[in-house]
C-alpha cells in the first residue's frame, strides 16, 4: 500500500533531521576517536556515514566451559543464559553488485539456524512443551545475537532452572536420533510462514517503517527494501538439509556439557545445582559488573 502524503512528509522530515545530526556528529569527532571507533570492527564506514556500525566482538576465548552461579536473595525465580561464539551473520559486502552477491546465498547458515530455533521454541513446540509445559520455567528459547556473534539459550522466570537446562540438553540430543519427528516438511513450512509474517508485521505502521529503515542501515543494508529482499531470498531457499547441517555444526553443542560455553545461572539463595550440570563457580552479583577492556576480552 503506498504511503500517503502525511507519511511521506514525516519520513522526509525525519531523514533531513537524521542527516543533519550525522553531519554534526562527524564534524565534532576528533581524529583519534574516529580511528578508535574504526578499529573496533571489521565493517568499513561508507563515506561520512556511521553506517554500517562497526561490531566489537567481546565474547571470551574459552578452552573449557565457564559456568557461574549467582545466588541472589532478592530473587524468587531463576534466570539462565548459556552462550557460545558462533559467527554466522553475513551482510552485503558493499563492494560487489548486490544481486550478484545475494545469488550466492552467503547468509544461508544464519537463516537456517534462525528457522531451526524458531521451529523448536514456538508456542506448543518441542522446547516449549519440554520446559514450560512441565512447569520448569515460564520462558525458554534459543537466539542468535548477530551483533556479538553468539548463539544462546535463555530461560527466564524459572521455578527449576537445573531441570530446565537438563530438559533442553535432552531435547537437543533427541533431535539427532529423531530428526524427522521434530523437523517435518509441514513444520518447516509453518515456521517459514511465521517468520515471513513476523517481518511483515514489524513494518506495519509508519513508525515501524522508519525504525526498519534505520536498523537496516545499521545492519549494513542500503535500504529496508534490500534487507527484506536479503532475508526473503535466503528463507525461500532453505531446505531441511540446511537445517540439519546447522544442527550438527552448531545447535548440537548445547547437548555437550564439555563444550566451552559460557553459562550464567541467577537463582534464589537456597538453590542447589546438581552434579549433572557440571562444576559452577559461585559469584556475587556485584562482581559481574566489571567493564570490558578495549582489547575485547571479557574479565573472567
């Protein structure tokens, strides 16, 4: 549906103000600050624009699992975050023809893992039934955090965090032997449709469209239209074999207690973590608030 005159005028005013703020921001930068910002990521700036934003990867280099248990007297429920480094996000390079680069499907694994995790943690899906369905936690899901190159499992408002973690590990392990039971053609089709709908719904109003245009630039795209094309082309090309590949390469790591993942479990003070979860180091909440150094390494 075409935008009416009021919407177009609003967007034009917004972009003029945006351009003016960017010009002022660049004019006030010192050369040393520009050099520092440019050194933090692997994405070069285009002209005077700060887009795409440089990414600074701050995930610690781990040789073995790092597991922290943080008891907190103020909590009545637990929170779990388990993550490991996984650099799958690919944006257009900017120095090649967009259509030609898109034809090579450079971000296929990123979208395959997004589809697989969406399939698992949807309402009444396998992860939902294994954890929320059994009353172990209110929320449980997998997520890709492309800005810091990690994949994580998050479990919030948990009444029994240890059992939620063990159920997640069991589900991920069961996928290997019972793949077709979990990932059928029907489930893949439904998940693909849900992801397309969610993207369309996120751009349903003028306010959402402006936000989508800005975020598209931040993520390395020249426009929201190109970002949508990038996403839809990859999603349309995905097959069950792609989902199986990313499961074996990445998601299956969650079932391995010896994989060097970083896990933080916040619990009420009387919570005991069983031996099946592995060794946990006890930390105070205050000790976690240590600034990251500029070399990108976490203070652990």
